[in-house]
C-alpha cells in the first residue's frame, strides 16, 4: 500500500509498514497470496448475502477507512443489516491507546449496544 497523504504520520498508530509486517507474519508459510483464507480477509468474499447483522466502525484517520466503508456498502448491497460508525478524527486503534477519551467511550458503548441487541 502506498501511504495516503490524508493520514498524517503522527496520527498513524498502525502504519502501512505495520500492516505489511502483520500480514507477512499471519500468512507465513503461504506460498500464494491469492490463496489467503476468506476468514483472514472477509472483504475479499464475492458472496456476502445471508451474513448476520454486522457492526463496522472506522475513524476518519484510519488507514483502513476507505476499505471499511467499501465493505460496509457491499454488505448493504447484499441485503445484510449493517450498523456503521465513522469516528471523526480517529486513527486506527484510537479506542485502545486513548481508551479514556470520550470518543473511545462512545465507540465501545455503540459496540456493546449492538452486541446486546443482536445476541438476545
């Protein structure tokens, strides 16, 4: 991935280099990246219909923002019920490194509310 100028380096808690390193570690021993298991990269699935209600959130400064939004749209287009949140000004991992911030608390509250609603 080519770094995106929209995401200032000082706000990247998970960088493109981190992501490549993580993929290399996760997929070690896999000869062909085309054979990545669908559970490792669900956005690569071609058929999304019939999936359960899905919760997705992302920050506006998250390097996965565009990918997350595109995946949510594909789910919706396939008839999947999606609850999505875009957290303004939040980079990837904000809910862990700034766990006491009001934004992180809102994010966790939204996630837990979704789970409570859908696990009954």
